[in-house]
């Protein structure tokens, strides 16, 4: 599975959306929940594109558990 690298414009757009979500909430917990929902929305869009265009996008899952460090 490859890694997608975003250009500067895409990174700025994603950062801008995250900043908007963070500014909207007073509680850190509510901010995290909103960012998680936004992330799920992006993942859903990526999965839809992969389903419609299997030659363009392939999705794989790594069974390795995440490591916090």
C-alpha cells in the first residue's frame, strides 16, 4: 500500500477545515469528536472513489496495531 502525498494547496485546505472545526467548539472533547467525524467523512469519500475507480485507488488495511509513543 502506498502513501498519498498532498500538494501544498491540498494540505492548506485540510488544515483550514481543521482550524474551522477547532474554533467552533469550546470543549477539547467536542473538538476531537468533530475532527473524528470529519475524518470519517473523508475516509467514506475515499472508499467511494476506490469502489467506483478500482484501477485508480486501492485500499488496504494493515493489521498491525497502532503504537503510541
